[in-house]
């Protein structure tokens, strides 16, 4: 029976503790220990059973219990103290407030298909979402004018369980938004705020929710409303990464187009849009549509006006992992969005393809790259991989000039550092270690933490982690109907004092979760050593459609039943943020075994390192740069080799991993001083914390985005759109003219005055005669591109020298129309075999980069 009317019932909090509801809605408690302890003090068991959801917890508490708390002067005093701290946080000085390079009125919108802010809003699947959540928290700490935009998933990702054979199953419980820290936005007449997105058959609608994360708002879209008569429209925001390809394109259009319209309805139009992966790339078309309507611009003019404010972060290091939709499907949906406007559909579809690519597909990553002014990978190595992977979008451009940069990811320290470790930081590092302004020098003071204190803290955390694992394992066995004897064994599994290695991450095959199982006899010897035992904890989900990933989980589950392994190796079901906290805080070793270079970043290892956990990892993602600069923070599996034969690589790296565990890790862990603590190990823990906390944090990451991406993009967007988008129109017209004339450019002659062999430090002059047709010298950049030449006759480690105009070219004393002479001085800085070439690039004061696809001319094009 459906209800005639619905209404919401909120807990009735006594006046003395009424602001608990506000604290519960702000998520700041997630990284403020005093605020969190307030909810734990209410009822620790209810905190756990509510899924760490303070709103639901307050709703479940009996009224007489709330009244009793209001009469408890100690509790009220703590509540008042937390509220004062909350007020100080909201109104206090911030990093962004002092930035003179932040244009007034700037608003940054970060779009992501998933956000992992807290386990009590399970709308995330893994690292991408958790990173987005940490980014939001860092923006709040920094006072950045940022808003998050996402879809509010009715069933989230999935809850994982293993059957009796160890095979992963999926459950999709509904999220009850009305008992979560969410606020339903309403119109002035009290009705839910609803936005409309035009789809090919009929419009789809979404109601708008708001989440408050400290100072930052997150705007979330929910299509499961009666206004959507079609069931498939109500199911758009049902399951994260769920449904068929048609549902997926609707999800992504709702995220991008619907997200922008929700911001517009709330009066939050963004200056900058940050695309966290290509899922939200359709927002760029909505920005174009807005400009076309409001400023009467053509498609290309609107594209220039909006592209300046689009920033794209790619997380995928393999072409196959980048989403492609059928072109005919994209065309149907785009036509619906631009109904009544003159949109060059062939041009739109071209923006989703690489040069020479078949016309049937439309790549979301390619589209996001073409529609954005700034593009980045998420680690130094991933930046290199991304430049190589997408170099084809800029034909004839050297891979090092591909305009894709990197911003290495980080983690929100206050969220992931254990309370015990935070106490040590406050005493020995700096009481203000959470300060987001970025004084990395303070982390050198980690050395001052007494080793025995650090070790006692770590042993307590390992004991808590083991207790948590036993509870989780017992719950899993009870659900499966295991015997009382087996349940009793669960209470004894794992040793709280033994060296504990954790592998916890998404169970994709390239991450090689079962690498250790390739040599079971060696693994059994390792865990069975009575004097130096080693134990392993595994956790992670495979995508519901990833059968090979599920097979990896099954293999681990079967190994965990082996009589020689069962007390030393477990697999934890349903890996989530709560589980992650226990593991990254309590492990001794964090194991990471991806097949290089397929791990774009890998932030779980950062969380562990910040807690003093030592990494044993392949040199991939963030660890490639961290370990090469600071090898004292852990161990590396190999030296960054990449083998064509994957089976051979797995064998080699499995052996190398066992060598590290047997010969380095285990002996060092069990080598104890007179006080019973492993002194060498503790020194490595301190090195790990020093490096991770100083560099691999989201305060540094978000400041870098702000300084290198957000602020410059905001200034350029403002310049291009001022005076009715005058400069954007001029730039679009200029690009059209340059493309028309570019084919006429030719480098007619190149000469130099070097004799064929020069000494180090010598200089020589290079002269070039270039025909520009109807273009003028100030519209092009002529460069001498020189460097050492390798065995394949390729210039490496190039230096680029801008050539100066020396005047019109002439023949017989008469100027040659359209032809100009340029010169540059080249210096021989070191010995070896060197060479140079000349290239022509477009130049305009409003270009972000001189590298425009297809617009480059070389003196030796072959």
C-alpha cells in the first residue's frame, strides 16, 4: 500500500544539546577526534550498529536517553566545547582568504561519479571516490570556494559477501537518504527542488540534495522520484557503475548536464569545472549550450569561452579502460540537449575521437581532453604514461611536449591518521600538525618521537586491527552458517604480536592480489616459522562483471582454508572505509603488487605510510617517485622492469617478493633491542611518516591544483568572457583562420655556421627561412629544437630556443612575399652527438598551450 502523503520525523533534541544535529550534518566530525568522541560517548554500540551514521544514531536514541544526556554536565560541557571548535573552524582564517591570485567571485565545481566522504553515505566503489572525498575535505580546510557535484546512488556500489566456495556475491541494499547526513533542497514554496535534463524520448528529472562537508557543499542528484514516469529514468541513479551502456550514458549526462543545472538552480554557477575522470565530460557541452543561448555565440566561440574553465584529471593508465560510447547514441542524446540550436554535430563527434579513429566510437577521455584547457595525470609516472598514451591526439608532437601534466595524489591526513598517532604528533611534532598551509618542515620532527612510545602505539593499533578482523570473520561465518567449532576458531585466528602484511584494494587482475599464492610451499614456510611468524590479511571487491577478478578472490579464500595457512591468512568481506581505517593504521607492511605501469597512483599506500606502516611495493604510481627519492621508507619489488611475458613477470616478481619478505622484512621486524622494540624498523617507520605526511597529503595536492590549475584558469576564463566574450570570439575566429592557412606553411631553408664539430661551450647561429602565407610572424612561434641524438637518430632531452625574426626573406635583394627570416643562437653545453631541427607552432596571447592538434610544422617532417 502506497502512502497518501509522506513526512519526515526528526529527533527532538533538548536545548542544551540541540546543536548535536548540526554537528551530525557537517561531516567535520569525521576528521575531528573530539567531535567524533562526542558521538561515541552517546552510545558506542549504537554508533557501530548505525553504520557510523550520527543522524541515524540520534534518530534511534530513546528520548529519555537524550534527556539524560542534556542533564549530564560533563557531556554538555564537551558538546559546548565541540560547538565552539566547529564555529571557529567555519569562521576562522583560511589559506584561500590570503591568496591574491584568486580572482574574486571564483567558484570551482568538482564533478565525480563517486564520492567517498564517509562510510555512512556508501556512494563510492574505491580509490577514485575516496580521493574525491579527501579532496573535498582538504578544500574545506583550505577555505577554497569549491562545491562537489555527484549522483546520489540509491543502492550505491554493492555489499560484498563470499559463498561457501569463496565466490563473490553482491547485495544491493537501498540507502535511506532521510536518515543520512543529507539535506533535501526545496523551492520557496517548500517543494523539493527538481531539475530537468532533456533526453531523446522525454525529459528526465532529478531532485537535488545537499551534503555539507565542513565549509564545502556537495550537490547530489537523485532521479528515483515519481516525476519520472519511465522506470529506466528512475533507475539512472540506482547503482554506481550499474546497468547497460544506455543507462551509463544517461548516468553521465545526468552527472554533467544535470549537475550544472542543479548548481544553476541553487545560484552556484561555477567559474571552473574540474572533471574527476571522463564520466562528467558532457558538462562541457552544457557550458557551451549556456554560452550559445546567453551570449548568442556560435558553437566554436562558445567552446573557446568555456574550455578555459575546464580542468580534466585522468586516472586510467590503459586505453582499454577508457570509456567509449557508440557515436549514434551520443548523437541522439546531444541533439536532445541542443534542441533548437545550430550545433555542428560532425564537429561534436570529432571531439570524441583521435585522428584517424573509426567513426563508430566516441571516447569520453578523448572528449574530455579536447574540451579542457588543462589536463593531468595523478602521479609523476602516470603523467608520463598519459602523455605517451594520448600523444596521438597531437600528431607530430614529441611525447614530452604533449600538454598533459601531473599532480600526484594525496590523502587527508586528519581523516586517516589514528588517534593514538595524532596524540604523538601533537606532543612531538606540532600541536597544529593539521594546519593546511603546508609547512612540510615540521615533519622532520617525527625523529623526536621516542621509539618505544611509537612502538607501543603501533602494537595497540595492530591488536585493535586483529580484534576487528576476528569480529568481521565471525560475522561472515555466522552468515554462512558455519559450525560452532569453526566460530570458536575465528576468535583465535591471527596473532596480535606477529608480523602482519596487508593487501587491501580493488581486486582487479592487474593488481595481482594472489601473486604470493604462486609459490604455496614457500608461503607455508614463511607463515609457519615458529620463531618469526608472518600473517596476511586480504580485502577488496571485484567489479560484479569482472569474473577473473572474482576468481582471484576465490583463490585467496581457498588458500585461507588450507590447514597450514588458515590461522595465518584471511580474506575480509566487504572492504569499505571503516575496514580501511583499521588496516592502514594497524598493519606492519602494506603490500602492493600491480603490474607496472597500470597503477595510476594508489593512495592506500599513502594512508598506511602516514601511519608508519612500511610499504613493500612494485615501483608504480605514487610509490615510484616516493621510493626513488626516499628508499628508506620501505622496499621495492624489482627496479621498474616491464616484461612482455606476463607469466614470466609474475614468476620473477613473486620470487623477488618472497626474497624481500624472507631476507629483509622479517629479520628486521624480529630483530629487537633490550627494550623489546625493533629499532631499525622504528627508524623506517619514522622515515615513512616523514615522507608521506610532508608530501603525499591532499592539502599539498589541493594547493597545487589551486595554484597551477584553478587560479590561472579562473583568470583566463574571466578575460575570455569579459565584454560579451569578445576575446573568446576573436580567439575562435583566429583559430579558424590559422587552420585554413596552416597547410601553406613551409620551412624553405635552414643554415648554420657550425663546422660540424664544436667544443663544449661554443655557440653557433641557426638561420631559417619560413613561408607563412597569409599569417604574420607574430602569429607563429619558430623554435630551434635541439638535444642529444640517440642510436635511432632521435633527439632526446631537447632544449627549445625561440627564434627571432630578422626580417622579410629576400631573393636578389627583393623581398619574398609571405616569407620571413628567423635566427637563433644555439649553445653546445656538453659533449656527445647532438642535432637540431626547426619547428613552427601557432602563437596567440590567449592560447593555453601552443600545441594545438594538427598545427605543427617541422623542417624534417619524416
